[in-house]
C-alpha cells in the first residue's frame, strides 16, 4: 500500500491478501500481542469471510474493532480489491 490510507497510521500491518479463512484471523491472533495496549493492527485481506470473521474475533477476544475501509492494491489492477480491517488491542 502506498501513501495515506486506512492502514497508514497502524502500529502493525498484516498483509494477508491471497490467504483464505481462517488464516487472516489466525495471523491477527498470532500478532496482536506484537503491539502495545491501545496499539492498532491493520489486517489487509481480500478474503470475503474476513468481513465477518475479524469483527467476531474481536468480540470474542475483547478487542476493539475499529472498522474497515477499502485499501489500494500494491500490484495495481492485477490483484483483487482488498480491505483494511482495523483492530485496537485492549489487553
């Protein structure tokens, strides 16, 4: 991703484009502790299931789901559109 965007101010960006369910959530779970409490993780995913899986994981794990926004593709039009899902670590 280039320039300002939904992941530009995240403390950690997990680029899991091309990986399907359940891998985006597994990567989020694996790396959430890599940021400080109140830190933000942006998960870049093109998996349609992430739209439901990431907010639900946040609810189950008592983390703050901050929302989702479209993000630029790093490879241009050759890759499917991706979404940046933002999560704030609570504990």
